[in-house]
């Protein structure tokens, strides 16, 4: 038998609030099953999908892009290239951000070296 979870369990396990989980369902990111009393029922598959959503958001991917990715995912394997393209686009964005950060770090390191050289000169 498949492990199932109530929305409160999912909120605890994922760190997402119940309103956020409901919102994700409203915008089509989540599709939990419903039990006989119409309560949401989540599975381990839902947990893995939520982990992907959280990680995608952590990369700076917009909800709009995540929704587009989700729609492609729902269409099946024929959309793999389109999904890869979304991931490549986000990777490129992160790579550019990393390059900018590295340039800022280099600036700070250069400035520190400048001052360290001045200090060394004054000690002589």
C-alpha cells in the first residue's frame, strides 16, 4: 500500500505552509488526490515533486516557469527537450549571476590587497 499524507503532514515535511500548498494546487502545480471525505491526500510522488518545486524556486526560477515546466511534465516524455530547455535557461541565468558575484569578489580581493600593500609599506 502506498504511503499517503494529509496536507498538515506535507506542510511539516516540506516546510511549506498549508496556504502555500493550497495555492500551488490552485495554480496547477499540485494535483493531490481526494479521499472519500474530500480531504487532500498526498503521496511520496507529491513529496518528490514539491522538493523539485522548492529547489527550482531556490535557483530563482519564477513560478510562471515552474508552471510551464509542470505542464510539460504532465504531457509526458515527448516534452523532455522542452523541459531541458527550461532548465538550461535557468542554468544560464545562474551562471551569469555567478560570474557577477565572482567579479565582485575579485574587486574586494584586489582592494584588500591594495590596502595590505599600503600597510606593509608603512611598516618598512
